[in-house]
C-alpha cells in the first residue's frame, strides 16, 4: 500500500515524459538550472580572472599598510596561515646626484615583491616597459626615466639617497602598485629593502609608509584577517583588498560584477516565471486524473504523495540535465571566447552548482506549490460536472508565494537585499500597472470588439472573456520583456560609459611644472609637431590654514595632527589649487552658482574674499559646505576664499581634475605653474625625447601603459557582458516560447470547437495572431514603462551611474513584443491547425 | 443496498437558492438494476453524484450498504467508494497518461488489492480488449475506451455500480456491446446497478425504472 503512490507517480512520470507531456515543465527547470549554473560558473571564473588582474594594482590579494613599522610577528604568523608575504617601505626623500637635487618617491622592496603583477623596466628612457622578475640588488637603485632627466644622470652613475650611495643600474618603468596620481607624484626610485636602514630616511619625523603584502586562498586570507584585525589600530593601519580599489579599473570590475549578478538574478526570475507557467498548465491537465482517482477511492494523502513524488522526479531529472547542459554551455562559451576573455583556469566551483540546485528545487517546489494545492483540492464531483474546477482559488496567495519565492531566491543568490528589493518592487509596480491596463483593455475591447463576428472581433472577445487569465499572461509576457530590456539597456549603458571613459585619443602623457614663460612656446612647439594639448591648467599648491575660524595646525608632530583632524577626515596638509572662470569639461555644479557666471563686483562677498568651487566628495569628507570660508597659505601669502559652488567631477576620465577651483582674481599675485596632457600615438613614441628636449624642466608622466591596461580589462569585461546578454536573451526567448505554448494549450479546446463548427482556418489563425499581437504590444509597452522605473532605481541606487530616459524603447519594445509574440503565436497556432480536428479533439481528452 | 430519506439538494445561484433535487425517498435492493430516466437538466446526474458520495446533500440521509454516507467526511467516503462502488461515465474518464491496462489497475492499486496486474489482465480479457492493453486512451476508439472503463469499474468487484449515460457517446453497435457487457457482469457478480440513461431501450432492460422530472423522482411502472 505504501509503495503505491510512488509506483503510480513513477508510472505517470514515465509515460508523461515519454509522451512529451512534461516537456515544458521539465524544460523550464532545465532552463533555470542551466542558466543559473552557466551564468554563475562563468562569472565566478571570470571574476577569478578579473580579481587576479585587479590584484596586480595592489600587487597582492591583500595589503596592510601602516604609518609605523609593522610587527614582524604578524608577518611570521601570516606564513602559518599559508599566506605568501612581501614587504615595502616607502617615503618621500631627497635624491642627490650630479650636483642636482630632486624629491623622489623612494620604494624599498623585499625579494618576493610583487606578489601579483610585475615590475617593468624600460630598455631606454621613456620606452615601453619590459617585465622583470628581479628586484634591485644591494647597493643598486632603479630609477624613473624622469629622474634621469631631472638629475641629468645616466646608467652606471651613482645617486645619493638619504645618507647612502647607490649605483643606478636600470630604468624603472612601472611597479604594480605605483599609484595613478599625476599630482604629488615624484619620480620613483626602487631599492632593496635591506638597504633602507642605511639611508636613514625613516627616522622620526619623516612620513614613512610600511606595507606588507599577502596572497593566498580567500579563506586563508579571511582567517588571517580575523585573527589580525583585533590587533590593528584604525588610526595607523589600513587593510586593503582588491574590492577596495577605487581606481577606474576597480570600479569597472565592481560594476561588471554587479551586472553579472543582475543578469543572473534576472535569469532566475525568467526561469521561475517559466516554471510557474508550466506548473499551472501541468496542474490544469491533471484536474481530471485527480478527480478520477478520488472517485475511485484515493484519499487526499495518496493524491498528495503521488504528485509530490512526480514533482520530485521531474525536479531531479531537470536538475541533473540542467546541470549538465549548463556546464557544457559554459564550457563552450569559454572556449569560444578563448583569447578574447581570460577566465580562471579552475573549471569547477561548488557554489554555482549549489545555487543552481537550490534554484531548481525552490522553483520546482514553490512555483508548483499553489497549482498543486489547487490540484489536490479538485472535488471528485468533477467527473460528473466538468465545469467544476478547484475550490482552492486563492490567486492572491499564489502570487504571494510566487513573489516571496522570487525574492528569497534573489536574496539568497545576491546576498544583497537592496538589489533584490529594487528588482522586486519594480516588478510589483509592473504587475500593478498591468492589472490596471488589462482592465482598461477590457473596457476598450467592449468598444472595439462589437459588431459582426470577424477575426478581429473574435480576438477581442477572447481577450475580454478571459480577462483574468489574460492579465496573468500579459503580466508574464511583460515581465519577460521587461527583464530582457533591463539587461539590454543596462549592458548598453555600462559599455557606453566605459567607452566614454577612455575614448580613442585619450591623453596618455601629462606635463606638469610648465612655467608661465614656457607656456606659449610649449603650445607652439607641440602644435608644430602636430600634437594637440588639452589646455593648460594653472596649478599652485596651497596649504590649509583655517576653515572658517578653526585654525588647523600642521607643524606639530604627526600623532597630534591625527587627533585634531579626526573630525575632518581625508584632510591633506596641502591641496592643488587651480583657477578659472570656465567650468571644466565633465564637471557639473550641483549647489550654488559657478563663479564664472556672475561678476565679483556685484557679489556680497566681503572685500578680499574670493569665490571657490569645491568638489562634492572632498566637501563631504572635510565637512565643508556652501558659505564656508577657507584660508590657504600660498607661497607666503594668505588667501581667503568662500565656497560659492559645489561640483561633481567625472573621476573616470583621464584628465586633470581638481578639488578646488578658485577665481583667477584670487590668484593674480601668484606665479603659477601649468599642467597639461596630450595624446601621442604609440608609433610616435620614439619622438618623445626629442619633443621634450626644449623643456628639460617640465615633468612628464607616461600613463600610456596604464591606459592600455585599463582598456584591455574593459574590452574583456565588455565581451563577457556580451555573452551574458546573449544568454539572458536566449533564456528570455525560451520563456516566451513556453508561455505562448502554454497559452496555446488553453486555446486548444476553443480552436477545436471553432474548427468543428466549421470556422475557416484562415479566420481562426488571423484571430489568434491578432490576439497575440495585441497582447505582445501591450506587454511591450508596459515593459518599456516598467523598465524605466527599474533602470532608474538600479542605476542610481546600485550602479551609481547617471540615469536617463530610454524613449526609443517605448517604441521598440511594443513593436518587437508584438512581432515576436505574434510570430510565436502564429507558429504554434499553425501547428495546431495543421492537425485535423479529430486529432485535436482526441488530444483534449 | 441503497436507501435515501428526504434527500434534498439546493444550490445557490445568482438568482438565489435553487432546489435542484426535491425530497427524495427510495431504495434499491442488492443485485437489482435500476434506470433513471428524464429530460436534460432534470437532476439525474445530481442524484447520482449524491448516491455515489461524490457530492454532499443539503439535507436528508443516504445509506449505502449499511453505511451512513451523509455522516461521513470526504476521506471516509473516498474509502467507501474504493471498496464498494464502481463508476462508468459518458465521457469514459480514463487517465490519459496511463495505458489501458494501467487505468484498469488504478482502482485495485488505490484500494490495495493484491496482484493488481493479474486481475487487470483478467478483466481486460473479459471485456475483450486484451490486445489493446498497452495503448493509451487516445489511441482507442470510443467503444474500446468504454470497455476499458467498464473493466476498471469491475476490477474491485464493487457491490454497487453507477453509470451516467454509459452509452451516450457511442454508436448503436457499440452501445449494444457495452450494454450487454454491463448486464452480463452485473449478473455474474451480483452487482447492484444504477444507471442514468436517455435510451428507453436500455432503461427497459433494467429491473426498475425511475423517472426524474425537475428534481422530482418517481417510480415508473411498465
Ligand atoms: N452547482 C450547481 N449550481 C447551479 N446549478 C446547478 C448546480 N448543479 C446542478 N445544477 C443545475 O441543476 C440541474 C440538474 O443538473 P444535472 O446535471 O443533475 O442534470 P441531468 O439531469 O444530469 O441533465 P443531463 O441529462 O443533461 O445530463 C441543471 O439545471 C443544472 O444546471
Ligand atoms: Mg447528467
């Protein structure tokens, strides 16, 4: 007796699977598992590769930096956690050679440095760097091309750093964590860590930065940090991981990760919708068998077991096939993209599989739950009165569990409640809109559908009659289209913003320390050589003296400074000031009025106080707002300025950006130096030395290598995003097919009857196509609207991007919706109509 | 075997309460065959549904082989149906995804009879469609489907068999076949037979005839 339900379930399952009756529900589960597995496996592998890539920017997986020497015990204990370590001590110091003096960025590194990325050496001054696995030997110094110019030295010469003598043996091109700042960047000198003590530059009073680098498995790193973190002093120590990277690359990677997450979430929702649709259809098809079994004496618990077993079999089969399909799919894509997209070589991760299995089971269970509950409660009387459906008709409850299940899945998967809620809420808004519009449609249908019974009237009559079923269908079509739109538009916007960030011809060299006198001849010289400079910005270094009446004291010891400045975090002693009446490109005033747009005479600023425009984030960090007065010491003069506007700056662009922009009047008395940037095509690189020859005192920064690095990462991520877009599109289209087929199923009976009554095939077909055209276009329009809402939320709340309207989709979405859904409807209708009526009727059994 | 007392069924419609079955009192002896006739919509299926315990009466009592059907809940009624009752319907009501043989095995399995497959093959042979055992319902003709349905109804050797227009969907020849099969099995296993029919000839073959007229059941004397 107890084995009966299982046997019966198995028998039903076997036969139905053989006869293709389970194909849609099985397919939906396979789809959900396969897409979740392939997407998350792919993104896991891609992220592995990208994280490795970005790890190069901190030269390790983790970095501990400190202002005081780091306890050697900590480094030792890291090794017991199976972590590899390396060290760097850096400071600004004077270098002396050839009777010339220069301030340098001195880096002393241990033998294992860098743990990620490589040191690059230039074969000639300013030439493209070549990787090396070595570090300077004792007594050797590798120095930046610029320093050769500044000091007028050449290879083999000696250089004095602090109190020690070194031999210059190599031209240093770049180190992985060399930083990206154009300002304050002194030419770099690399020496061996064992030599640092001899230079005596790390004595008290000097600003020294001590770093320890760590690499190892994520879990070992986390374990180590758990042990380490209680010992860290937040004032002194900073623990850095790749994710903390705020460089353009770091942000691109973070954004790409969010996109993958989003795309996978949408894939889950799509699959869930497909399963829901299929489960509903499955349950309806089993109304009769359940009524029969009950009539024959089956108890409710027997029925329950039979169907739970069946769902179990289906889910199991779906998960197994889905996992295989997903893995193969992902592997195919990886090999197809080989060469373009670098992925981690580790081909298997457990997390994606677990997520996929979890998704498959939760979908199968929760989305089948309500249809099944309905199924269980089918009264046996249905065998006599065919119109009796389930007495269990809590549609509200059904939507609640379905919605809850989706939210749960999204949350579990993303571990990010915010992104899940945003998607979910915009989904709810869409559903609300749709319900309202369906009602509108029905009213409209009453007007449009009156008159003689043609195909058009028939279509409207159907939509009208089955308003609730139709609204459910509409909602699922619209949801699908919306999700596809979100992914599509998101991808376009992200890739576009990345491209905008580094357009062709982005400046790859920066010049600083251009004097007032050099300015005209430099512009002339460059344009004679066919090179355009991106404008020269005046710069002056100013030292903060006061903010309003609060006097800032810098000249005391560091420890004291730390405590007095606690409330104004991120406060440097000095700031780079520029002045202009023109607002720089990419800047936007968000508070106050730009000082170039009004005249100083008519302002109510006190005499001797000039306007300043500050950057938003620095204002927040330093707690400066509109109307605050800042006092700077420039040269030996005191200048007081008042904040009259706050700007946002696009930090993603590779152009000089400034926190503080003053009015030119404030700076009239000062000598300025200028900064500019220009683009030099790679093939003209050899001309560089000749080009710069007349301006020996001008400092040049070569950021070409950096830009290429950023660009290649962006290219990679874009290609990966392309793949994910395609995958989601395929998933979405499949869901649409499933939906059309399920709804075609419901029409089968009606078609058969119409057919039997002698309705012409062409008329039936036309009416079905019209119906799907109407549903498709309305769903498309609704999707376009809901798309705007969710994109706005996503872009402003999660992706921190500029959000804009996407009017074009308001037209594209209804059109493609109508065409695609209409076409799908037409094909499955054609399939139905090509069967003869007899078959059609017997299929209804 | 069957006995009703003041059986009443009312349903609520948009126009208020509607009494579709007037107080009904009648009884059927063991092994008897009775026919319920009457015009469409008169309440025949309603009565059948009540007698078989598929539906609950608004008031009144039904006794089925000594069991008070009116006092049982759905689970208990299901068990009673499984043990004592067989059904045949106008639209056959076979499970589409089970083969003919498996459809027949179904009640035996549900009620936990031993060797359901052997029993099923046996009755399948009796109804003359043994060669169709592995076919699905939609691969069978109407007559064949109804024979399978009859086989399914008899596999548990029920004490009472309810049939709602068993020949309604069949042509004359198939009807005759099914009818004679039905009565044959009825005689063989001494089953009480309650059948609803529009066919006067079929009604005449029964021991008794009752006529339903707008919810009122009357004995017809021929
Ligand atoms: N739940 C219900 N709600 C409303 N009306 C009902 C309900 N059940 C039955 N009826 C009505 O009661 C009447 C009797 O129905 P029943 O199915 O018993 O008729 P019948 O005699 O079997 O007819 P036919 O010969 O056409 O099968 C019909 O008018 C039917 O519409
Ligand atoms: Mg009837």
